[in-house]
């Protein structure tokens, strides 16, 4: 998967066999993943952290779009404003 923001393309790759589930337990969010899923998330975060990635660049992860069935959606977003 790739995304372009302000003309800069970032590639978000998925490890084979990645499994990621996100659950909302009320007072906390649980991200449960196998090793491939954790490597995938780490890669997504590193892609957003690359030099030249603009403020506001983001990636939506949802059920049937990278997350396991029954997961709540989540957005990984770069925000350089304090």
C-alpha cells in the first residue's frame, strides 16, 4: 500500500501473515498482533517518521483494511505541532 501526501509517496508494506487486532476496552486500547503484525506496525510508523513526511500524513487501518474482523479502526498520524 502506498500513500501520497504533498507529492511525497510513502510505501506501507505488510509482512506476510500479519495479524493485527485492535480492541477498545473502555479505559484502554489493546493492540494485539503476531510477530509479523508487530513488524508491519513498526514499518508503518517508521514510514510516517521519515524526513520529509509532512505534518498530517496519516494511514487508516480498519476492519477488512489491514485489521482483523471485529477490530475498531485506528489512524496512525504524524503531528509535529506541539
